[in-house]
C-alpha cells in the first residue's frame, strides 16, 4: 500500500505534467468531489450492490481530489481525520448513539 505522501506526489506529478494546476483551484476541486460523488451514487440508483469496478474508480477519483485539496491547504490527512473522529466521539458518545441514526442534538 502506498503512503499518502507518495499518492499525493503521484497526483502532483500527473497534474503538473499536463499543466492542470491552473484548473485545480480549491473551488474546482471541491466541485469535482461533489461531481464524482454523484457518479459514485449513480451506482446505487437501481441496485443495492452497484458495479464494483466503477465504484473503485469513483472512490479513487473522490479521494484523489480530496488529497489535492489537502495538499493545497497543507493539511495532513492523518491529523485532520483523527481530529474529526475525536470531535465525533464527543458529539456521538457510544452510550447515547449506539444503534440509532439520530443527529447529535437529538440524543
């Protein structure tokens, strides 16, 4: 498995070899995350399973754009993911959230 920094380096290289950095503004990257997420969701429009090969491709597109956003802002993915999990653990304590889909303010 590649380390995140190695994946980001490959994404940068791919982007820069094509002179696409000019198009990779934070706004455009965020839009691309949403568009690719819609393509992922399309797999489940008429099926609970979806096309696994296409699901892999769409997930890779989404994660790639997210990594480029992290790179743009200098965010460390490991750090921001752990910070968000810490925040969610406080908002959704297991003893209150276990087995329910209620939002944190309804627990």
